[in-house]
C-alpha cells in the first residue's frame, strides 16, 4: 500500500488503469513552457498535493539542478500534450531511480530521480494512471518501461485550460545518441566527444535549424495528426507539427559503427501514400527511393552485380499469392533475414511484421526457410549475409549515405526529409535530390545505387510545353483546408517569417 501524503485523498481510493500500455511514446524530457494556464495548473497541483512535504525536503542538503516544482511542470506539460495527441496515448518512463542522471548530456532540463517520486504522489492523488514496467530477460519482447497517463480527473482539468500551443517549446538537446541494450530497455549511454561526434552534431544542428525555419504539413489535415494502424491493427495518431520534427542520430549496441540512422520526425511514422501528400513551405513534394538499398550496398561491398529484380523468385513461394504479393513478401522476408541473428528469429520477426489478419502470419518456418534458400540460389553472393545480423551494420552505411545527402541539401538551403532509404523534397527540386543521392552512394560505397521516384518532379518537365507544365501544377496542387491554413498562419506568427513557396530551378 502507498503511503498517504498530506493534502492527498485516501491512498486506498480505487486507482484507474491504463487501457493499453503498448500504445505509448517516451516521456519527453525536452519540453518546456511558460504558458500561464499550464503554469497555473501546476502551481495548483503543487499547492494541493506537494507543497508542505517538498518544501521540507529542499530545506537542507544539495539543491536539485531543476527545482521539483519545475520538474512537475515538465511532467504535467507532457501529459497534457499526450492527452491532446490522443486521449488513449500513454507515456513511457523508467521507474528505476538509477535511470535518471540530472547531469547527463541527454537531460538538458536536469530532471532527477525525484521525478519518480512525483509520479507516485500524482498517482496517490488520483491524477495519473500508472502501469508498472516489466523485465523478462535481456532483449525479450515482453520488456518495457513503466507507463503513465493523465487520469479522468486530470483530463477534466486539461479540458478547461486555454493553452497557447506555441508557448510549448522543445529546448535544445543532444542529437547524437549512443545506446546500448535492446528494444524498450535500450538506454542512452554517456560518451566522450571526438572529432567525429562533433562533426555529426554540427551537421544535425544545421539541418534541424533549417527544418525549424520550414513549414512542413499536409494541406488536407483539419487536425494536426494522422491516423494510422500499428502492427497490432489498432488505430493510433501520429502528431504533426514543429514540435515533432526534431531529427536525432542514434547509434546502437554501444558502437559508432552500428545503426546511426536519423530518427524522430513525424513523417517517418507515415506510409508512402500519406507521405506523398506532404507539402514543404506550401509546395508539393516528391519522394525518391534507393531501390533494394541494403542488398545493393552488400553487392557493392562484394563487387558483384545483382539480377535486374533480385526479389523476383519462381512462383509458388507462398500459397495463394499473385506475383506482386509474392515479390512484396520475398522482399520483406529477405530484409528481415538481413537483420536477424538466425533463421528462427528471422521467421518469427517476419510473421510479426505482417499486418493483422494476413495469411502469412501462419506460415511455418520450413516454408520460409525454402524461400530464403531460393533467394540464396538466385543471388548467391548474398547468401552468407542472411540471418547473420548484418543489418545493423548496413544501417550504419545507409546512414552515411543519408548524412551526405542531408549535408549537401542543407548547404543549398533545401529542406530534405529522410526516411532511412528514401528522401522527400519540394517537387521543384527533384533533380537536385536525385543527383545528390547518386553522388552520396558513390562517395560511400563506390558506385551508384538505382533510384526510383514515386512521382514526377516539376523540374523534370522543363522541356514540356507551358500548358503541360501548368496542367501538371494544377493537378499536384491540393485544396488547403481551414486547419492547415490556421497552422500556417500560426507558424508565420511564431517564426516571424512570411512563408515563401519554392520556385522551380532553371
């Protein structure tokens, strides 16, 4: 039983449960606000449930880097943002006091282990729902951190607030992250800066500064979120907006040569159809893919050529599938196998990655092994790379290619949005992006990797008659809904910049 605190309601009051602990995002430790409504709410909560006890704790000894009431402000603000994004969304946070280091490079606001105490007191007060974390074994799928969520009572208080969303800001934070461990229990670790990390951080700072000066949105969205299905078939919201576009580079397993991809911005959470609707500075966009990027990288490293379509295997690999669906499944299985440590884990991950209700979820390991063997016969040079855990090193190579593209486009003042093996740019500059991607591959792996544009760029039609270009522009233009126009105006007011759409390069 939890200890009753002065000013709290009885600790035996029935606690609300979190409906779906898996529907979560990490607690943001980089959110700050001076919004009067939120500051006032935090002060009220503090006075009612914390003031006497916390004042006693802070009288003597070393003062915390961030006063406890301000740590409470960070907590309540992010609970408010999660509630706004999706009332069912919860926040993941470690409840182990050892997980909090107020001096860490990843903790710009100096949050301390006392945050765990604040959460427990909020739970006793009936203001948050809590779901304890779980740990089965290192790397186990059942591992997860604790979860928190605004209770019905706190949500009622949120509903009556008049909050100016522009007053909630992301503070500058570390964007080059080194992690160790696996899955939900991976953690960022400290490191000493080198010339390499300083260079990576400089690239990211310039890139994020450019993105902060760029309006990126979808003109058909009335509300600032997109609804999509997660891998369990449940609808979830992906929040859209400036607070959700900070890009970080994350390395894994305590190594600067594993992973290293660029993570964080909201567009990475969308499928290709939704990404095609993104506008950059009120300008339609084009997405360009590296085709079969990882196996092309492996082929380049081994000095071999791939078949015209490496994923096209003889029919009958999977029961009752047409050629297009078979190719899609072969591609998914091969890419999964590149990231797996053995065949068993590859087969399990492949089934788990299929959408809910897909018949492939019932395929046996023996069937999938036959397809892996068929691919190995089709592309023998890559057979040794399957089920060998090579994927995390391939991610590092593809991150180097994307770093080259980001650096090049940032120097030109062109905001490019990356999705690991593809990139999005205003449709007025598609040829610039294509050339940058070709050159980046040559610089990193020694030869070009084939590209595929998912739409035509306006700049590819320069030799077309004027009426054809005008018809194309009219077709690509989208009616801007009221919500989009409101967000655009708020962006202009906040940044003090008048939005200027991109024009075509001559």
